[in-house]
């Protein structure tokens, strides 16, 4: 599977909407949606820093790794 994005889980825990987070972080709701759905190929450390600061969490609360069973 690779890198899994658990941003929806953190948004629910913090009772914050995607729109509010996008505004606080300074990215478009469309780019946040790409990140949330796991379609993003990369994330800037500055964006990750802003998300963690806004949600008061650690990067590991948002990102995790799952090994691909075929490897």
C-alpha cells in the first residue's frame, strides 16, 4: 500500500472541517482534498508543519506506512 494519509481521522478528532484546515494552512481546498484522498505524490515539509501546528498533532498522526503484501 505504501504511505497512508489519515488526515480525515485527525480532522474528525479535532472537529475541524477540510475547508477550515485549508484556510488555516494556506492551501486550496482542492489540494487538501488531493492530500486527503491519498492521490498526492508528495507533501512539502512546510505544509506538513502547518497542518501539524493547526491540528496540534505529530506527522505520524497523519502519515503512516503499510507494506505492500506483494513485496
